[in-house]
């Protein structure tokens, strides 16, 4: 097969798309779990520990948001390697993007939890639920419903951000695209295929979120 | 004979140096309906919220059926319980809020079933059965499958009452249950509360409905400025108040309600 033909280009880029999806999925899971945990601690921690917790979580969120994700990936990949801890590009990308995403989602979840009337949780505690049960049955279902549009935005942004993992040689779409361009010089065709591939991954994700929003909103 | 359900002794609470409750003491017998009345800011709601420790009192003792509420001895030191430690105690103290606080993502039936299911450890089918029984008691069985936002304010408050009933608490606290309702919806909620009082439930009712308090409560406590000014049988305190402050307050609200001052 001619390496410059469209099927050959697509086959190569598809391998990259798989890596991109792995990075995006891993980073999303890390961001979701850590972001939610930080938000719960941030919002519900009580008096003696509240000040210190707000300070630490606030600092984390600011730091992660104010530094480009690319810089985080470089530190995790090249920085750690120089002190003898070599991460694979994929692991470095998942960790870096996940830690940045956790800061973004911590803000999103915190805002939704604060927007929920405090009485909703109080009513749950007053009828004998433990704080954990109140969180599971009253707070989180509503917070997830409120934040679904923001989560959808984050997911699409994350998929696009996997492109920067090419800078640490993670074999994703743009990494293969660039190497194909240098060997075949089919520049517009290859980047066109790459764009098509991103769109065809992101579009279903958007569609799924929109559908989920409609379904969760339909009950009420 | 010991038929005392609740004792509150020496309750104190301040917010940022401003005292809201100054040494409140009273008790409640089993099956009794007690009404707390008084002007806004007199500490009625705070007092109520201290009983189930939604507010942590600064000082004082609360006991329900002989069990100390909200305090625990650990390693020789007494301290406030955490919310997790409080959960089993709060199960026995139901609370109805001014703004209902139903959970909007659950149907009416699931709102009522949740306490029994989660706090009571009931099976799903038993909890749902109990929920329907409770809804029947507030005459809203036909709304079981609706979401709360489809209901009127009065109906929402009756669902909140059903939710508290399903909790099978020893004591129910009502925190101004009709204050957020349109005037024409107040009656249906009061009717339900009256039925519960007639059924012999133990209740404490913070309310601005003075006439209702007189009719339904066995006893009335009048609070002002964080202290109990006067207490006694409902008809006595409201019809023949002994203290000048009680008379002044009843005169104001009496005028608004068309009662003889």
C-alpha cells in the first residue's frame, strides 16, 4: 500500500487515535475522581480544619490552572526522567492532563455543591442519614446533573488537549501525522485526515452528553 | 411515673459574641404538643435546631428518652458528636423545615422512603410500603409518582411531613412550617399537623400562627431575646398572659389576626 494514500494515512492515524483515547480516558477518570474528592473536602470540611484545607486546595487549583498543561507534561516526562524516574509518554500524559483536569473539575463541582441549598443536605442529616449517605443520595446525584454540561465541555476539551502529548512523543494522532508529513509530504491531506479523525471522535462524545442531559432533565 | 420525653437544660448559643439563646430550659412529656412562639429573632428556630444538633449549642444538656443528645465521652473527655455519630440519634428526632427541603431529583414516594431505606435499614419494598402509608396520612397518596416541583407549596410541606412520619421518630420538630406558604395553602398543612397532634405524636412547633398554637398545643412557651418569658397551658398563656412582654407581643399579632388582645 502506498504510504501516501488515504487508507494508509487513516490506518496510521487510527493507531494514534487509540492512544489519544487511552490518554483521554485515563486523564478523565483521574480528573473526575480527584476533582470530586477535592471538591467534597473543600466544601464540606468543618471548622478546625477548614482554613488549612481551603488554603491547600485553593493553591493546588490556582497552580494547575495558571501553568500551561504542556509545562506540566514536560516536568513529568523530562523533569522526572532527569532525577531517574522515567515515566512512559502515555503515563506522563495521563498524569499531567488528569492533574490539570482535577483542578478544573474541582472548581466545577465545588460551585455546584455550593449552589445546592444547604437545607437539602440538612434535611438528609436531620432524618438520620450519615454525611456519606447524604452525599451519595442527595448531593451527588444533583451535582452531577447540574454539572453535566460543564463535564461535556471538559471532555471535548480534554480530547483536543491530547494533541499536546505529541510533544513528549506519545504516539497519538498528531505525532503520527507529523511523522507521516515528513516522510510523504502530503501535508494538507494528512492534517485533513487528522482533523476528520478528531471530529469523528469528539462528535459522538458531545452527542452522548447532550442525550444524557436530556434524559436526566426529562424526569422533572 | 416518668413520661418525660425530652429535657432541655441550660441551653446557650451565641453567634460571634451575640447571644441568641441565654439559658433555655424546658421539658416535653410523651404525646405532648408544645408550641414555641415569639417575635422574629427571639431564638425559637435556633432553639429547635439545637435539639437535633443542626446547630451545636455552646452549653446545656439535651436528653431524649434519657439519652444525652449530641455529646460523647471519648478518652475521658466529653465533646460534641460528629454528624456521623449523630445520625442514629437524629433518626428519633424528625424535623419539618420552613422551606420543605424535599429532594427535587426524587419522586414524592422516594423522598418519603429514603429515610427508612437509608437510616432505618429497611428493604426497598418495605420502605416504599411505609412511604405510601405515610403519604396516605397526609392525604397525598395520589401524588406518589410525581416530582416535588409539580406540587403546590402546601402539598410539598405535607410530603415533608410524610417524610418525617416515615422516619418513625419519637419527636417531631416543626420549624415555622407554614411561613413560606401562600395564605390559602396554610390551612391544609395545619389540618395535617392537628391530626398528628390528635394521634398523640410528640411535637414541638415553632409558629407564628398564634390561634393555631392555642387550639392545637397543650403548652406554649413564649420566648423573647433568647429567654423564656412565659410558659404554661396554651389557652392560659395566649388568652391570659401574665407578663407585659407577652401581652405586648400577642397584642401586635392579635391585632393582625383579629384576636382580642
